[in-house]
C-alpha cells in the first residue's frame, strides 16, 4: 500500500466537510460559529462577553452569552487591548486544546520510552496533571493505543534494539525492562515472530519456504514460516520479489521449490483470482501493536466493501490517525489476505497501492466494489 500524498492525507484527516462552516466574514457568521461551538473557527477570531469581562475561543464550552453582550475580535491581543481577560475554561491565550493534548501525549511517550521499567497508569496520569480516566482517554485518542499497549511496544522496541547490539540476549532482556527472562520469552513470539537469537541474526536459523508463480496480475511470491504465511508479494519482476524477501530476512534459510509447497501457492493464487473467497491458511503476522490492530481491522472488511483511511482510523480507535493508518497499510507485506486494497479515498476514488494502482483496481473489480 503506498503512502498518501499531502492532498489526500489532508482530505482524509479532516474527514467529510462539516455542514455550516463558513468564512466568518460577518458578525452573523461569527455568531453562528459561536452558537455551534465550531472548533474550525478557533484562531480565526475571538469573542468577548461584556457582562463577564472575558474573551473566548468560538469553541468554548461555557454557557452561551446573550448576543447583545458579545463583541468579536480578530486576535487575542485585540481583545486584551479592549480590556478583556482570557477565559479560564477555553484558555484562548494558550495553544489550542488539541495541541496541548498532543504535546502532553508526546511528553508521556518520551517518558515511557526513557523509563527503565514500565510506568503504571497512576504515575503517568500524575505526570500529565490529569485524572487516570481522562489521561487514558486522551492518550488513546491521540495515539490509537492505550498507555499500557504503548509501553509494551516501547519495551519490545528496546528489546529489538538490544538484540541488535553486542551484549548477550540476557543483558538485552533486562535492559529492555523485563523483570525476568521468563516474562520476556512468554511474550517474544508475538513481539519478534521468531526466537530472540534468530531476530538478532536477521532471521538466522529461521526456515522460510517460498515460491514464485504467475497469476493474472503478474508475478506473485508466497513465503511461509512454520507458523504461517509471512509474505505475499506481487510485481512484474520475479527477481525483485525474491530480493525483497531476502532483504526482509537477510540471514534466514530461504527454501525454494520445496515439494508440497505448491498447494499453498495455489491457494493464494486462487484467492488473488477470486479475492472474495478469502484464504483458509494461517498467517504469521509481524508488526507493532498498532500495525497489527490495523491489519486485524482490514481482515474484517468484507469483500465488496471499501472504507476510507479516516473510517479505518475510527474503527481502530484512532479517529485522528489517518496518516498512521496509511503507514500501517504501507507496511503490510501480505497482499490480498490482509486486504489493504479495500481502503480508498473519502470520495471513493482509488488511492496508492504498494503493488500498483492497476492491481488494486483489478482486485476491487473482482470483488464487485468498483
């Protein structure tokens, strides 16, 4: 799946146009924005209330004032020069709430990344200045992950970095924050997709069976570990597909043309020719916690249906994460079986696809969604 261009991302991140948005050129338009608490108007103007002596953002959640008491100002400096003080609720003299939340979450992510052991929710909430419930909700809305899931991912990343270094596997386990080697080994298959030693060696010792075949969409490479299919790659050049697999697992034992593997390849080719039939074979899916959530959501989209990046972001619990969702789609190495081809632009038009827009169009036509 290709990444979105800036114009497509802007469209997906905003979602569909909200009704009633205007240019705020007249006081009537500004008042209408205040009445509907229009967050899109924040920063475009401020309104002040004579009876209270404060000025607010248009999105302020305070009780609506009488129109006769309201004046409008182009900037907060203008409102303050007129003798108004900033509202304590919407804090118009500070960055917008979304920016403050994003900055807070970024600080908490750094705190988690740098912590020697996994911080608990109470300590994170205290550091953020929020209640545990409010912090948990804001963190998940910003990142698409719970604080615990993010911390687990950070621990896995430290482990992977440690395994790539020069120390022992045991040193890497404890440096990553696992308080026992048993706790790490209980988690490592899901985190690494292979043993720690194999991960450290770029797949060294892991056996990956693969074969390259032809289908109506060109060359197709299918590869499997002992746990399931780990790659389905499509393209025009079989040699490039083999090189891609080799780059992914530079030290794995790649086993080609093994007798009996043709059955697996035939099942995958059959799914490409008729993607609505699905694939009744196990997958060995490897990725971050967020990527795996996106990939699971993709597998739940039925054939014949499409979703936008924004809709998919909402499904995985990250309504502002269209760009992150697009990144997860782009990282998917299991074509068709994890159907990132079912993700389109908000207007339903075809967007980029890792294996070519023409193949994406063909797959959607075969499913009857285009």
